[in-house]
C-alpha cells in the first residue's frame, strides 16, 4: 500500500484534548514510521472547509496498539493544500469497527516539522476529494433499511391470512410420490384465490405435508408439492384417508417475515 507524507499541525484545543487523553503530541506521532489510517470524509458546505476524521488502526499499528491498548484514536482534521490541521481528538473502544463502505484505509507518515513550501501529496488530496461523504453513505444505508422495513410490513400484512379448514373427498399421488392432488375441497371464491404457496396439513398427521402448487376452483382440486416426510409416508401407504379434513395455513411464511422484522 502506498504511503503518503502528511504535514500536520494541531490547534490548541486539539493539544489540550490530547493531554486530557494521556497522549503526548510528539511521542504519539513518532510511534510508527507510518500509520495505517482509515479516512472518513465529512460533508462539505460553503462555510465548512474540506474536513476528515483519521481513525488510527488499533491492530496494524503495532507500537501504537501496545502503548494505547484498547483505544481507537480519532484525529478530526481540516484539510488544506499544505497541511492537515487537527482541530479535535476523540477516542473509541478498540471493539469499534473502522471498516465501512465510505472509509478508505491508507498509510500516512505524519510530519510535524512543516517547512515553507511543503505540500500535502496531490494523490492524497485527490483520493479524499473522490471519496464518498460519510453522512451521505449512512443516510443511504438508513434509507435502504427503511425501505426494507416497509417491504416487510407489507409482506406481513399480506402474509397474515387466517387458516382455512375444508373437508375433502379424496387424495391421489403422482408416480414418484412428490405431488398430491386433493379433490372435493369446499372453499369460497376468495379462499381459492389465496391458496397459492400456503402450507398444507391433513387431519391425523402432526406435521405439514407440503405446500400448494396450484388450485383449481372450478374442479375443486388442489395440487400440493409434498415434503420429504410426506413422500415417505405416501410410499409406505401410511396416509390416513378416513379423517378427511385439510387445513391451509400461512403460519410458516408469517413467522419468517416477523423474524426478519425483529432482526433489523
């Protein structure tokens, strides 16, 4: 990874903050020959200059990690053509994750001895200018989450279908016992339209036997894709044909949607 020279000065506020945190300015910047840094770019406005936060990697900077174990040090800087001006210094726990889709990791060599005519590397300035703004990226993530939450709420409403019970007249199986046709179901028109993909349970069998593939209202038939459990029972002729009642349910789909909603 390319290493960029970074002329740096500190405001009095930043120096005071470093002392409060137990950091000594010169010894801190001389801990590493070059520092692995995660750069985060702040939004830029007419009255706010180009600004960044420099997150000091607490793993890759070995000497820093030994000296300041358990800390992520963040240097808040104004970026000028000839230097980075540190305006504040903050810290986070080392458990804090620095890798995001809007931060860039670079190697920086900090130089406190700024001489007339010294400049920040053009490549480093270009890299920062081309970076996405952290706030814009986080707002994008929030919008995506909000969109997903809205989608799940719609899915939950559509999935909240009450169980439908119906008598039936018979069951038939295809040659390899992967599908079953239920005949003589007695449902109203609205229920027939809601059957697709619902799980199927036969009275006398504890588990779901499969899910609805097709429903034919005029023929009063429902084609079911069987699960492995029911395939085996059908092959062994262990299907109770006397208790002729079927339940169509959307409980499994509704449970999955609700779990996804609670994980956000």
